[in-house]
């Protein structure tokens, strides 16, 4: 095996390994979606930090996490989880909703 072939095969592995510590350091917060409602409906996160939101859809229908304030959209399939990275955020309130159940699936991220 030539050095070029070896480098091409190992490069993706090295890149993932290099990024893994950074991903592990992001604070993680879980939102449960049950009966078309987010729990908790208010999530307090540290201002100035990149944050991982895990959306745990326990409903039997698909939902789309949607936030204009956070500039994020994420489809989360029934009985599965989806991940959304946000931040770093300035201190403030950032509303989100479930696109398919806007009247009940509502919440806010509060950066402090």
C-alpha cells in the first residue's frame, strides 16, 4: 500500500478523532416531546457556549423542531431522537415550536 493510499484511508478516521473531544465538551440538554408538548418548555443554557439539544420524540408522529430565533429546523421521527446544535448565544430568550403542532408544542431557550 502506498503512502498516498494509506493517508486517504486514515484521514477520515483522524478527522473524526480530532473533532470528538470538541463534541464531547458541548453541554447537552434534553427536550422530551410527548402528546405534542415539549418538556421542559423552558431550557436554561449557558450564554456564550455551544449547546447540544437532544429532542426525544416519544409521540407516534413526526415533528419538526423549528426556531426562527435560533435559525434551526430539525425533523424528528416518531419514537426517536434528533440533535440540534445551537450557540454560542447572547443572553436572552429564544422561542421554538413544533412545526406540525404549533398550538401545543412550544418552548423557549433562555441563555444566561
